[in-house]
C-alpha cells in the first residue's frame, strides 16, 4: 500500500547520533527521479512536499529507463558499492501496489542489484496495510505487522536475475503467510 514506506521507516532501528533527517533515517528508499524535481507530476503543493521529503530523507533517485537496468539503477549500485556506505537500501521489488493483497512476481531490478553488488537481501513482509485507504479500515481495529526475515546472503552462482527475483518474492510470501502469484501485476492468464 502507499503507507508501506513510512511504516518501514518507523519500525527500523534509529541512529540517534545524527539528527538531520538524512542521517536519522535508518534506511534509504529509492524514488523515481522525477519526484526530486520541485515541479513534478504530483499536484501543487503535494509535488513540492514530495520533492522536499525525498531530498531530506536521503532517497536515491531511480531513472525510468524502460528495461535498461544499468541506467535505471546506476545511483543505487553506486551507493551499495561505496566502501564507506553503511546505509540499508529499501527496495519494493514488485514495483507497484497490490490490487489483490497477494505477493506477485517482482521486477528484475532487485536481481540486477544483487548481481552487480552482491549485498545480502533481507526479505520483509508488511501485513495489514492492504486495506488502508478504504472506509472499512478506519471503522475497524486493524494491526499492521512487519516481519523481517533472515538475510539471504547468496544465491546460486549461475542463477539468472529472474530466478533471484522469484526466490526473494517466495521468501516474502512465505514470511508473511501470503499467496505467491508467479506473474507480474495485470498479467493474469485467461481461461480458454
């Protein structure tokens, strides 16, 4: 859901030695590059607030490169490869909001990042946020639960990006007790 990012930031341990938001945030998010601009696709003044937020919290710009993962994720790879970097980077591998509350096949970006950097991948399942935004959510008591799995330190040496993504998505589904649908959003198979 749209609230998963703030929930993720709220549950992670803090580094209290730094107060400035960029140092205070326990994790860094990725954000589409256009949201760093003061005048972006979001309506005024929301667009300006979004630009200030992604700049202050240390988000990493990701370009829309339509299949060119090297170009799209170059900033994230640079941050992860920096030997002085101790930041954790949060990546939403599905690349969109679930319309059915299930875990779908992720996009290849997370596989590309692992292949380029070799950093461990920590699966995280955020439960209870699927219905946020509906009237029923505010009329009932609901709990949000964040389950953090064990780091996946490595994948098979010959694993493709797609196999890496599938293993991560299955780990997230298992962790959250959710159904895994091995298809991207919007690509449901039709019955003949």
